[in-house]
């Protein structure tokens, strides 16, 4: 089965020459479609509003703005959850976004929580200094905190994870992926940034405040290409089913890049699906 056949069809939108929905018409359509999606989600669940985690970056700010367009600022709660000094700059930017949107905003410092967790694990003889495991645990604490507030408000949690992160497995399983909807699940990171610009959000400020990846390098850095090229390669290969060599030649990149992306998509497939059960064959 081809990669294109394994993945459901993404949104039917006007696209540019390499398939990304960054045209003016597409961005206008998204500004209509995404709030409508959220309105239907809240209505179907008989919920009282939406909760959006704000990390100071482009995706969460765009998600919060769309949530306001959908249900109004009074029914949106934004949560900022720093976990130490390295998050202070992004936390301040998140607060600026919340103020700009006029939403209820709560800032919760999770450093004491992660410190207590590490101490407990260490006391039990566990590897409390495992950076990857700790980063993943922190994202899951953020999700648990978000759902605590959502439960109290009878609200739904909006996830800002985009299609790029889902395909490459950049988001923590049951961390950022533990949400009631993937608002940008059909949109690549490049498309989300274009949408933020079309909505007159302060993209430059948000990109500057973007939380650094846990290990200091992005997927694009590891491939030695820019993030937009990664998105275009994924769109052409995964969604349109084009041959990896053809994609590489069309984009003018090394022919090793697309097979590596294909391998990453395959190895992170478990993050995009419900846990298997004995009656399933995969």
C-alpha cells in the first residue's frame, strides 16, 4: 500500500505549484472553515467553550485566534505552562497574545511539578536524569493540566499540532497529541505560518519566541534543508504519492532527503493511530 493510500485525504483547498495551501484564496477559505469546524465540535459535544495551550509560538497563537473567531473571547481559556527559566521569554510572548485576543489567561509554573516528579522517580531508583523521558513527561503534565481546566469548565481542548509534526512524530505521544481536536491536522507548518500572516498575527514576534526543540535541532536541521522544503516534500510524496526521486529533483534537494522523510513517517506511525488491539493485524 502506498503512503498516499495509507493517509486520509487532507482538506480540499486551492494550492500552489507544489501543493501547499498558501494561496490567498486558500487562506481566506481556512479562516472560514476552521472556526466553523470548532463551532460544530463544541455544539456536538454540548461543551461550554475551548481551552488552548499557549506556548508563545505561531501555531498556538493562531489556534487561539481561530478559537476566538469560533466561540468568542469570553468562552476561550488560554493556558501558559512554563517549566523553568528557559521558558520565560516564550511565556511573556504568550501573555502578550492572550492580552491581544482578550481571552482569559492563566500562567502555571510547572517547574515544581517536574522537580517533584524527578525526585520521586530518583527515590524509586529510576533514571531521573533522562532528558528525553523528562521532556516527554513534561508535555504530558501540560496535557493533564490543560484537561483539568477543561474538565472544570466543561470545555474542549484545541490541539495546535500540525501535519508536519504528526507525520514526522515531532509531537509527544499522549502529550501534545492528547487533545479533543487537531485543528491543524490537515495543514503543514508552512501553511499554518501563512495563515497566521493572513490573520494579521505578529508572526515575526511569534517565530522569535518559538520554543526551541528539546535537543536543539529541528527535523529540517537534521536534514539540512529548510522547513518549507520539508513540508513541500511531504506534500508531494505523502499526499500526492509522487516518487521520492521525482520529488527531490522537482524541489532541487538531495535525493536522500525524501527516503529519510518516508522512513520517519513509517517509524512514527504509531503516534498517529489509536493503540492496537489483538483483533487488529497491525
